[in-house]
C-alpha cells in the first residue's frame, strides 16, 4: 500500500488521502481541500521557502544534522583532498568523474574559451574607476547575452553545452578584469599554459614580468576554496538561477541575476561580515567580553550557524586546514588568533552549542582571501567564479525536468477588498 497522509477537514467532515512520495506531499494535492465549489483550495504559506521543495535534483545532497555535503554522491572532504576544481566542475555538470581523456578534453575546451571579445573590454572600461567589482561582473554577464545571441537556443543540448563552457571559462576573466579596473591597472590576458586557478591569479596580480610565477600553495588553496563553493543545493542565488531560467531566458541573463542575489551581505558577503566582526573585537583579550554581549542580545556572532547545517559545516573543517597552509606562505593573518579563540569559546559554551551554532564556511574563508591580498570587495566575486558551475548544472537540470514550468509562487492577499474609485476632489 502506498504511503499517504490522511487529512480530516473538521469544517466539512471530509477526509482526504494525500500521497507521500520521497518524504514529501505535492502542494497541488492540497487544492482538493475546499469548503465549496467556488473555494480556491488550500495553499501552504512558507516565507523564505524554509520547508518547501521546489524541484528534484541529483546534484548536491546535504544532511545538515550530520554535517554531510555530497556532490553527485562524493563527499566534499574527498573531493577537496584529491580533486581539482575543473574536475569537480565536470562532475557537478555531467554526473560522473571524468576519465583522463575526458578531463584533458574538458580542460582544453575551457582553456580555449577564456578570452573575452574586445568589445567586452570596451564595455568594462565604461564603468566608474572605483566601481564595485561585483557590479561590473554581473553587468558584464548580462552584456555577454548580446554578444552570443545563439545562447537563446536553450532547447538544443549542443548550444547549452557551448554556453556552459564559455561561462565557466570567461567568468574568471571578467572577475580578474573587474578587479584590475577597480584598482586602475591594465587588464591581463589569459595565459593558456597555466591551470584554471593559476591563470586566474595571473590575470589578477601580474605586473611587468614576462611570465607570472604562480605560487603552488596559493594555487592549490584557491582550487580547494573553489571546490567548496561550487554548489550548495537550493540556496538563494541558485533559486534565482532556476527562477530566471524557468522563463527560458538565456544562461548569461540568468547567471547575471544569480550573481545579483549572491552580492547580498547575507549570501556572498557573509565572510566580509566575519572580518568586520573580528576587527571590531580587536584583540584576543576582548573575546570573552564580546561573547558576553552576544549572549545578552547585544551583538551577533558572524560566521556561526547556518540555515541548513545544525552541526559543524564540513567545509569549515577543510578551510581551517587550508588556512594554515596559506598562512605558512603569506604570514599569519593577525585576526586569526581572535578567530581561533572565538571558535574555542563558542564550541565550549552551552549557549552556542545548545543552539547548534557551529562555524560555517564563511568563518575562515575571508581570512584566507585577505591573506592572499584580495580586497574585501572581491569576496563575493571569488564566490561567483566556482558557483558558476553549480548554477549552470542546476539550470541545465531544470530545463530537462518535465515537472518544471515557469516559476510563479502564490501569495496570500491581505490588502483592501473591492472599493470604488473616487475623484481627487472627494478624497
């Protein structure tokens, strides 16, 4: 016998059997619960979609209570230790880890698409000299939709694959050029001899040398950070990517919208808030006082807790180890001691433990980026580069799903009832 949920309507005395599939019921099945023929039917009210599944997905699995994060079934810890971002992007997009031949071909395809049309450079040069890099990034992404009109053919798999390759390759170039523009330095063209992350560092930091010398420790650290940020289920920006994509907009337009969502301080800017908090604390000796204020409601512990994770964020463990490797090269970030003491006290304090407030991925990532000489304004841009792979995988999956239609949430209307218009002289 199929699993069902029995609902009894005490208003009418009727009983309804609602099928349960994959631990969920379909919201549309509730519409049969009515008080009369003219009744619209029962709806659910779920602000911020805290308990609503909007899709089926095979890409990312999260068990927040156990602190588990899987990409296509592979634990994030294993991918961060053994994989590269380019290989992980292939996995997220196509469902399986590539063979050596597939990886070589994929890497070459991405490398050959890193260049930007010269008109894009002219477009970017039109921004104010101190324009925010994230604003430049999302605007330029929208601009690309006019350069590649073939991207509108979203029903063709070959066209989608081409746009995916283009975007994964070009977003780092746009990001690097946005950074160079913001500090008034000339743009650096891609170097096809370097790795994905090595080339990105080259475009960011190359000065007058003929060949940029990539530090292997920093290159690997950035690769690990990119792996950790590649996808994270149906978060705010991913929901935007799917929502815009559901209207059959081209992927450049949808990605620009997703980047706009990521720009918010509660999403891509969260690690900046951590740095601001650590700077406000100022010294290790002030940590107990800060903790006391937070417990008293006078302050907020940034970088702790997560909508999904109710235990230690698995990405935070990996980032903490990566931070040690980076600081061995760059020198220790002076804020690290404050962060470590803050984490130690919080993990031992029943107030935070009982509320399941554990460090998340944002707690240490900002310290690493700052140690690598990235300005705070670049933090959400650094987030957008790897998340491009996840956004595109979710977009492609959504277009293949026969259950998906154009996104159109319902609402509960609480405004005025019908009333007659009055002339301005009678108001």
